[in-house]
C-alpha cells in the first residue's frame, strides 16, 4: 500500500502544486487506481513524487508502512516497488532492438542472462509483441513503441506500475488492447495507477478514482461516487463518461462497461 | 533521410556474421587498392550487382546514392589533371593565358582515371557493407575490434537518438516550409537558425526526461552491450 | 521547458556557449569529406596514425567526464552527438549546384573539454559514412584530422584571440566560424595535394589548385554559416 | 474543391501507401470532412500529398479544377489555398511570443507590417486567444498551444485547413472547445479536413467521412452511411461512436450529437 501523509510539493516555494495531500492508495484491494484532473492539475508532479524523482517539500510517503528513504539505496528499493511509464515512449527507450531495451532494467539488476532471456520473452508475449523481439525500434508504430516502453518497466516485476496517459496517440483498437493489457497485468498480481484524459477509458478500466484539482484531492471513491457529480467534473474541465450520462439522463441502469450494457440490454430485447 | 539503414535490416544476408561481412568489406577494399585496373572494374561491377540483388533495391534508388558524391569525385579529378604548363603539347584542351597554357596534363590523365576507378570501386564496396549490415551489428564489430567500452556505449546511444532528432528535424522543417519559411535565401538562413535552436532545445528536453526514465529502469552507470 | 531552463541555469549557460561553438565550427561535412578510396593505403594509415593520439586523449577525457559528477554524462554526450549529426544534414545551397552541409562539432568541446570532440567526431564520421553514404571508412583518419582536430583548434584560437582583443561578440563568432571552416578546407586541400602533386608545379601548385576548387564552394558557405551562427546565437540569448 | 485522380504514393517503390485513390473533397457543400483509419492506414501520407509536401507517385491532384504544379511557384499557390496543422504543436511553434509566431507566414510572404498586425489580431480574436497575444508560449496549456498553431496557419487565409489529430493531448474541456472552434471556423466560411482517432469527436464534428484502409478508400458518406457497418470499422481497428451504438443496440433514435440526444430525451421524460 502507498500512503501519502500531508504531502505538499512546490517547485519554487510560492505556488504549491500539491497541497497537503493525504491518502492511501491501494487500500481495500483496489487494483487499478485512476487519477483524474485537467492539464496542470498536478497529476504528473504527484507521479514524480511517488517514484522519488521529486522529493516532497513537506509531508511523507510510506510504502507498505515504511517511509521512503531518499538515499541512493532507498530510491532503488522504491523503484523496484513502483515502476513508471511516461507518456513519450521515445524518451524511455535506449536500445535500438526491442529485446535489448526490454532487458535493460534486468541487466541493471544483475539478473543472470538465461533468466533475462526467459523473462523478456515472457513479458513480450504477455504484451503480444513477441514477434517484434528482434525489430529495430525506429521502424515501429507509436502503439508498438508504447508497448515496448511498458515492457521495459513490466519486466522489473514491480508491485506497482504507474501509467501516464497510456492511450494517447492510440487508435480505438490500440485503446481496447491497452484496456485488456491492464486487465492482464492485474491478473498477474500487479497493481496499476494511471492517469488519462479519456474519461470513458478511465471509467471502464479503473476500480477506484481520485479527482485532483488545485493540488488537492477534491473527491475520491468508486465509479458511482466520483462520476456522479457532473458539476464538479465540469469545473475541473473534465466530463462524465457516456455510460454515466445515459444513466443519469436517460434513466438507464448504470453499467460498468459497454460490454455489460449491451450484453444485458440485448437479453432484454 | 536514413533510407540506407532500413535496407540494412531487410536484406537477404542480414543474418550473416557481421565479422564475416567486415572481412569481406576489407577484401573488397584491398581489391580496389591493388594495381590491376581490369580487376578493379570487375570488382565494381560484381559488387554492385550483388548489392542490388541482396538488398532488393531498385537500380534507380541505388544510383541515387551516388548523385551526391559524384560531383566531389569529379571535382577532385579536375584538381588532379588541370595544370599550368609552358608547353602546349603536354596538355589536352590548352588555353593560352599570358605566356603559359592552362589545360589538362596528359601525364596525369591515366592517374586521374585510375583514381576515379579506385574511388568508385571502394565506394561500391562500402555501400555493400553499409546496406547489408545493420548498425547494431557494426557495434559488435567495434566490440570485437576491442574499441573502448565507453565509446561503444555512446555510439550505441547516439544511433538510437539520431532517429529521435531526425523525426523532430523533419517535423519542424516541414512546418516551416509550409509557412513559406524557405522561400528565399534570407528566409532560409533565418529559418535554419530557428530550426537549429529548436533542435538544441530538444537536447535538453530529452536529457531531462531520459534522466527520469533511466532512474525508473534502475540504471547504474553502465549500458551493457 | 522554461522550468528546465531555470533549474539548469548554469548548465544551460554552459550549453548555450557550447552551442555557439557548435555553429562556430561549421565543418562543412560533405564538401570537405575526402571520399572513400581516394587516398592510397599508406596515406590512409598515415592519417589514422596522426589522428590516433588525439583520439586516445579524447577517450581519456571521455572517461574522466563519465566518472565526474555530471549525471548520466553518457546520455548527454550521445544526445549532443546526435544533435551534431542531424545538424550536419541541414542543407545550405552552394555554388556548385549541389548542397553543402554545415556541421558543428564544437558543442562537446566546450561542455566536455576539447579532447572529447575527437572521439565524438569519429563517431559522427562513422555514421555519415554508413548511414548517409558520405565520406568513407578508409579516409576516416584523414577526415578526422581536418575536421575534428585542425578545425576546432583554429576556431577556438580565433575565438579566444577575438575575445582577448575585445572584438564584438557577434563579429568574433562570425570570424571564428569562418576560420574554423577555412582551416578545415586548407587541411583537406593539403591532404590531397601531397598525394596528387602537380606534374609541373609539384605539391605547392597542387595545393593552390585544390584550395581554388574548394574555395568556390567554401567562401559563400562560410559566410552563410557565419550568418547562421549569429542568428542562432541571438535566438538562444533572447530566450 | 479538391479532386484526387488515381492518386498513388509509395515511399520505397515497394509498398503502396496510397493505392489508386480517386475522390472529390468538398463536393455537395461539405464543410468539415473527416478522414478515418487506423495508425498506418495512410492518413498522414494523404495529407502530405494534399499540401504538396509529397508528390504523388502516380495520378494527380486538382484544386478547383486545376492540376497542382510542383514548381516553387505552384507549391506556393497551393499552400495559400490549403494549410495544415500538425499533431505536435511544439514542433510548429517557432517563436517564444504568440503574436510573433502567428505572424511568421505573413513575414515570409512580405506582407507589410500594419497589415500583418491587423491580420494577426483578427485571427487571434477569431480563435478567442486575443488575450494571449503577448504571452510567452511556454506557459500556455496544450489547448492554447494548439490554437496558436492553428492561428499560424489560419492567418495565411487559406480556403482549406487540414487538422491532424486536433484533440490529441487535450483534456475533455479542451476537446469541447476544439469542437466549438471548428464550428465557428466553418461559420466564418473556412473549410476543414480533419483526421482523428476519437470517433465520438469525429462523429459530432464532421459532415462527411472517408474511411481509409490499406491505402484505399473503403467507404465514404455521411454519418449514417459510414458508421453503420460495425464489422468494417472493427476490421479497420476503429470503433463506432457511442451515439451510434446506443442507436443500433438499444434501439434509440440516431442523434447527431450528445446535446441533441439529451435535449430531446429530456423533453420526453
């Protein structure tokens, strides 16, 4: 579990980007946690605090009850527990051949090479990109690069993975595949924290939500709770997912996903 | 811009050992430098034919890689043969200039011809090597040749980053062009300056983000090769 | 970006100066390259041997930098190298009808000290030979000598001299760019002249010929690059 | 009107990215034309052909009945008729102050400076960003930057504007504003061609559609026609907009936009 205690962060001691945030991520067995907020609400700053790239101006972060240590060793330990995949894939791929890049973190962990090969293959096949194994990065599509970037972090086998805008630039098919992939990771026992501007994607993918605005947590809860307040979402430049809209405005039941809606409604007809 | 790189990954002999390919290249270069002229010509024709076959490149595209360099070969040839001489008979196409003649030295003609042939043969051999050997394999050759580790690491990273910069370059250049940024010499200089500045900013932006990504990947100061 | 600029103020300044050097060492890559196969084997070897000490010194410097407190110096070096390589494909028109390409090798010189550039320069030349089909592998030593050793040293000296004489910054830059360029081409012309002496006038006459040929492309190019250098300098400073 | 006649394009003489495309864009008074297709379907290549950045391998492009000339003069004429805004705003904003960047094209065209000022002001106010005129670019949000990029093209006064993924990276609020902006441009007489992976956005914004796949036009028509065939969209890695889904699967009427649906359905209740 990740616990934030009165966490504040400011780049310049004037504006607090994060302002006294206290929360427990992953309590009650939440598997996929979504952070929502408009551009500039502080999502990225929060993520960078979570992986120790930024050190809280005040307050602290506890991982499984232990406060994060900002020594080299402490940070390394933290990053084995929490991995992060950034939005721009190009900036996190250092090798030109897919399998080399995915193996990078394992080499850094001094894993023996047979073991590395095994784990790389496993991760690549989980991400459906085993066929790209020997391919040069520069000729992959945006969606494929995204997968390689995720593979490079997944291979560490950390308990938590942070995904920043995992669907940006993907076509509808890539988006659905991303959804399935996250489900797969969860089934493997990994826990995901993600942020996205795609409300429908968030709604269908996450099981717990935090709404971030002005550096504070404005609301948290499950789907019903967080997406219920149209006014609050509007104020934060967000929108309701369409499944919530048709529930509220057309009086249909609230479904968890499109599939569920159509499966059940088809039975009715 | 880097079309050669793409062929290097897709040719018929991509899986040959890079060390073997490097040795074959060396063999070709030795043949280009040996003194028998007809052998050079034979090597040129054979290697060019093989290159087109194994890379499945169209003849036109193959020729296009020579357009940029032929002017320089010609320029050098001119530099070798043109001379000033008091004797008209020593020159081809002599032009009288005050009391001397300017023209092409007869004695230098064979030498210039040989140099041009040798140059073309060597270039064809190097193209063969470049078009059949992905850069990743060349790193292996450098490693086998015992180049220092840090140099190979930097080379490997540079190879990856070049494509990021080429992308950025293309996008910026295209956007400038479509807003008429290259319509005259003055504008071209100005726009090139902006382009260079923007690419320079990319160095810093990428460095910042990559530093974070390296932390996430538990980087410890060494890139394994 | 701005955050980055503020946070790395000193570092940025460093980079900015380095960048100006980059453009001030406008080694005109393609026009100046001695093509593959143009030099006889013994001269190829000769230039490799001549360049070797600089290269080894560069490696020594590189090791020092990598082990210094610059975080992730290898990544920084590689980013600068990639930048230099891509800049070398920036097309400028030249009189010969084809395009000449300026390339800077100086960024690292200031950032990481003068020696490092001889190593980064070799890598850039290697990429140019293998990815762009310009220059050559056998002539790499000769090109290395003219472009990443002579050019930077002369350019650096001109810059220092101008600054010491309190010449205006933009004019210093302009001169630095031109002399770095010209010294490179003088070296190249010399390298060709000793291999192909004139039948009547010997090496001296050949040098004049090759200088003459390259001058046609180099003089306007050097002026264009000087302008570019000053423009970019102003753009970087105004930010 | 833009007419393509048997247009083909190939980068390497081997794979045809565009394969014998013939169509007339802007016939029948269509104002906002949408091109759909998965990543790699050829949308970008088509757009680059339309603005003369790429020259068709075979076939030709006619603008208002005249074939495009690939001379310097011809291209200049073409680019004054058709402007393009690319996806990544950062790579198409060259100056640090908004008004300088917007003026770039006019400076290059040697427009006198009073005229430039007038036109820049006009465009900025049309795009609702007149207040940003003197602002430094780096403090703008993603949506604002996108507007600046659009302003930089609009100022040329071209009849057509191509927008490549205009909503990428925008939060829901930015997306809605983009929609309104496009409507406003159309009301001003501007004609738009856009491509996006956001099916809902496309559905609500465009009035005519082309579905691109394997380098060919697989389908074209209005909303009803193009989004009707779920199977075809799936095959092309696309998806139906939710408004179409609830029409097809729940038997609701087909509405043109969310607003319309909720306005009418509210009346019913």
